[in-house]
């Protein structure tokens, strides 16, 4: 994940990444909610995705360059413990 974010922020010169995660994907939701540089910006699509005859919400997250840079060193030296589920 850090290599991907480094590429996006350093090589592509992006300042912000915004993305969506379906509430059905529990492991991914937990990881992103634990990362200190990821901000949950809302649940805009309630009961949006139908899967296995059940509707799920879609949650939106963002990663700002400044937040990522503030926390990157700690994550690198924490051996990725924040990413383990």
C-alpha cells in the first residue's frame, strides 16, 4: 500500500485521493478506518449495492498528501501493524 501511495503522491503529484468502499467488504473497512492518514468523509449511498439479496452502504474515504506525509514514517517503523486485521 505504501508503494502505491508513494507513487501516487510523489510520481503523479496528486494532492488527494478519494475512493469508495462497500460496507460488505468488512476487512477493508476496518483497515481504512484504522489508518491515521485516512479520513472517512461520508456515507452517501445508503442501501446502494445489492449483493446476495442484501443491500449495502457505500462509504467514501480520502487521503490528503499532508496527512499521509505526517504518518508515513510511523507506519514504516511500525512494521505495518496498523494494516494487520
